[in-house]
């Protein structure tokens, strides 16, 4: 019995050491951490399958020359529901001048579809199952919004929480002027 307990303790300590090593050697917040310090950075490679009625793959690099608003959301997120109308209205207003993309990485297909229908999501939505893209961008919760300028650079601000219409409009104008 003592041998089994000792082996279990060794395994737990080894896993704890691995966790500490991973935290110490992680990407330190991805794009979000840099943008939050006021830096403009090259957008990471972002290619994800479209969700819903649209087939194919969204590739951020294909949108060079346009401003892209990248909004990470989840159907269960209360703050995402609070900003849904703002994003809907802005996507309708800016039309083809600004590309809005919702990134859903935590929902089952039915929950995501129900959310999109209920909130009349009128822009493209992609799936990040496994959260690999969220990790590259440094997303720590929902919603989070990033702005990519026409040169493919992520510019401040990075919005954590629901974005208001005034802040959204100002950020888009800043990206267009970049």
C-alpha cells in the first residue's frame, strides 16, 4: 500500500512540475498581451472552417486590404448576448468596407446555431474547436474583440468584455486610418 501511495505522490508531483514548466514557458498572452501594451503586431495565421450555411475556410490573410473585426464569443456568455445587437448593427452599417468575423470555440453545433438565429448574426462565423486560435490570440474569456488593419496588423484596442457602439466605431475608424 505504501508503494502505491508513493508512486501516486510521484506522479502528482511530476504533473505539477510539468504544469509549472508549461506556465513559465507559455506564450505569455499571445497577441492580446502585446496589443494591451499599445503595440501593433502582425496578425497570427488564422484559418478556420466557416460555420453555418457558408462552406469553406476563413483565412485571415485573404482579407488584406480590408479591416477585420474579430470577435471571440460563446452562446452561454452573458456579455456576448449584451453586445450582439451592437455587432449586428455595425456589420450592417459598415457593409463590405469592414469584415466582421465571429469566432466560436466552445459550443456544440446546436447551441451555436440557436444563438446565431436568436441574435440575428449577420456576419461570418467560424469554429475554433480545441481553442488553438484562441490560444494564439491570447483569448482568456468571452467576449473579446480584436481589430486587424488593412496591412494585416492587429492594432489597439483589444476589447475584453462587451463592446459598446461608440468604442466599436472608434476602433474601426482607427483601423481604417492605419
